[in-house]
C-alpha cells in the first residue's frame, strides 16, 4: 500500500506553498525554468508509475511525451486559435491510443526484452517524425499560438501570460500527484504493486497481470502525453529530439535519482538535475561530462535516490550498515 | 531492380551485417556471460573510429593505426570494467542502464574535448582502393569486399576461440552457470574483465575498419549502439549465432529498406524487430523467459 508519513506530507505541502509564492521573485528566466522543471516532474512521475510501481522499465517513455506535442503542433498548424477544451482531449486521446498499441505488444515481454521493445517503438516514432518533411523533419515545427481557455467572449485565464502558465503547471503537478496517489491506494494500485513485487504470485492469486500492466502502461503514457502537451505549449516548439532515446534516458535518470517508487521523488529529481544542468552550463563548457559523472556517482553511492537520503542518513546515525534487502520494498 | 543492382545491394547488406555483427557480438557476450546491459558499447565503436583517424595522422598507414589502436580500446574497456561495471554485477538491470547511460555522456564529452565536433574522414588504403566491375557502368569497391572478408575471418576466429579453447570453455561455462564455475576454482572476475575488454576491442575494431567508408563524426556511437541492441534482441540475448543471423537480417532490412521505401528506411529496421519479437518474445535463439 502506498503511504506517506506525516513528516513527508508536511514537507510536500511546504514545497507547494513555496512554489506558489515564488513567481514574483523569479524573473522571466527562472520562472520559465521552474515551469519547465515542473512539467518534467509530471513526466518523470508518469514514468515512476511504470518503473517504481509496476516494475516495467520503459526505455521509450519520451515517445508519448513528444507524440502529444506533435499532435498539438498538427492541430494548431492551420488555425489562429483553438480552444483548449478540445485540443487537450485530442492530444490525450491520440497519446492514449499510441500507448494502447505499444503497450499491447510490449507487456507480453519482460526484463531486458521489455526495455528493448519499448525503445524500438520509440525509435520508430522518432524516425517517423525525423524523416517526415511535411512536419519539419529533424528541425521540428513551431507552434505559433497557444490554445486558449476562452468560452465565447469570456476568457478566464490568459495562457500567454508567464505567471498564469506557471500556476496552471503547478496545479497540474499537484493534481497529477494526488491523482496517482489515489490510484495507487485503490485496489488497482495494489495489484500493480503486487506485480512489481512478484508477478507469478499475483497471477496465482487470480489477477490477469498482463491486463493490469497494460492499463498501467496506458495511464503512464497518457500522463506523459499531458506533460508533453504542457511542454509543447510552454516552449512553442516540438522536434524529434523530444521523442529520442536520450530524452527517455534522461527521464529514467530523473526517476532513479529522485527516488523511484515515491511519486514525489521524481519531481525532486527533475529539479535537482535541472538546476544542476543550468548551473553547470554557466560554469563549464563541458556540462555533459559532469552530468555523466554525477549520474555514475548516484548509481554507485545513492541507490535509493535523493528521496531515500533522509532514511539513509538516519540509518548512518544509528550506525547500522545498509543491507541489500532494504533496497527492495 | 536489375540483377546487378540487386547484387550490389546484397553485397552492401552483407558487409553492413558483418560490421554490425562485430559490434553486436561483444554486446551479446557481455550480456550473456556477465548479465550486464552495456549502453556504453557504442562509445567503443566511436572511439575506435576516432583513435584510428588520430593515429593515421602520425602513421599514414591504416594497418599500423589499427594495430596500435586495438590495444588502446582494449585498455579503455578494461579500465571501465574494473572501475565501474564490476560494481554492478548483483544490481538490477535498471542501474546498469543508468550507469552506462552516464558513461555515454562522459565518453561523448571526452570525444569532444579530445577531437572536437568536426566530421573527419580516413582514406581507403592505396592497395584496396580499386573497384570490381560488375556490368558496363556498375562497379563495386574492393575495400567493402575486404571488410566482409576480414569480418568473416574474425567471426571464424571467435568461433574457434569460444568452441575450441580452454578460455572459450570457461566463458561458455560462465554463461550457463556462474556459481559452479566459481566453485571449480576459476576466478570469474578475471574472465569477466577479459570478455568485456574483448567485446570493447571488437566494437573498436569495427569502428576502425569501417572508418574509411563512413565518416568519423560525433554521435556515431549512439547510432550503432541502438541498431546493435536491435540485432542482439532479434537474435536472442547471449547467443552469438543469434547475433550473426540478426546482424544479417538487419543488414538486409536496412539496405533494401533504403532502396525500396527510402522515406521510411530507418523504420524498417525497428519494424523487423517488432515483428520478430511478437513471433518469438525471447528472440530467434534466446532462452525462453522465465
């Protein structure tokens, strides 16, 4: 069962309050950076549902992130403005459909084969957009206007405004977290966590595990599509690089760095990696070298990620050596 | 498509397939024997190509550059195995993927620091720069035939090494039962280090011998890595025979895909993989998944 301690909940609420209070102090550049990191946090959270809770290591998760952006780009190609109320459902439906197809084939395999087949599907989509000159080929396409929230002449929120979009993203992040938390506490969530712990036993209990894995894959893919939708709206550009395996790898890195199987961990991971990268770009020209070394160090020395740090430190203070079994919940 | 064109494409497929096999065999050995997913394998291919270009500047000879370069890549592989990979043997695949992903970032950046981000080319050796006439106006370069022959010899050499020598016997035993091999008093860590360095050397060699026909550029390792994974998964992870068949299939799919459906050639490779995995989820020669 997915539980968070009172201490964790209070910290999360404090973090939300801080994020909500920040915009006036951030300026345009950091405002945009934090908006982007919150979007990447949603994306990483959706991957955590697969890796951390269902035990499915998807190496092609960015496919849904980018696909949704492309659907938005295609829908906005010929119109001056479109209503968010039909553009968003269209993007989510398109992504969900792709997740159904990819998931239907992928959940039959397991282990490394699952890693590789999700990668193969993502690469297929990557090359589809990369070689499609009508959609800008490898340069991608611009999205000239954002969808609006206007109903008739009444426009409650102007999404072109940076602050408004910041708060929209923050609300999305919080709702995604709460939604996933609710899902994991529901019977469905307990079954997928059972699959992660021991698929054979879960099947022996009478659950059609493949169906549960597929549904989990679709939910994660659709949520990744939602993040991709926000990202494309935010940056006004979509390119094949959004679907590439580097992006999928980075998302995996975010989840594990933050702490998989915690939901809020991946968001911490997104912020940590994002600010680290931003800072490295300022101080060195070889930022990726240090990013790489950082990732290696995390794998070797912080197996449970940043979210596991308080527990690790507490254990250290009690002078109890870490044991392998504690890493596997 | 005329017969001559078909023949040329077929030869190209086989030559590409052989190069892929060199890279993929190292990948499949490392997975089959050590249980390690090594995403940084493509970096050895890239380093091979860059090292041979760099040495060529001093030696002016491709053969000499390769002879000097292969030990360098082997040392690089050995160092990486000892320093990083060796700590991952009992960890989940997830962490292996992540650590080797970090290695890619580091190695790609090192390549940029050492050699910059320009495209380079290595000339084909004088002796092998000719062409074989096939019809009146279609020729086939000798160097490509040479690559196929060399790779064929290497594949045969690997077969002998694995099937007929004591080291090969140990490697095969290690692949089927690691604990038992250790119980028999063989230092499995030493075997792992050898296998990993050999795999790195094979990938590096593929990069070196392929350098004259494909230019040397940043990111070349990433591209070959993903294709090699497709090959390994199609063939069945851990199976050398599977890697060979897989490499040839992908060589055919890629080359003929470019001729027949030029717009979607890159997708042809992945579509092949998906079809094969639906038919046999464990690959052509893989052990069924438990």
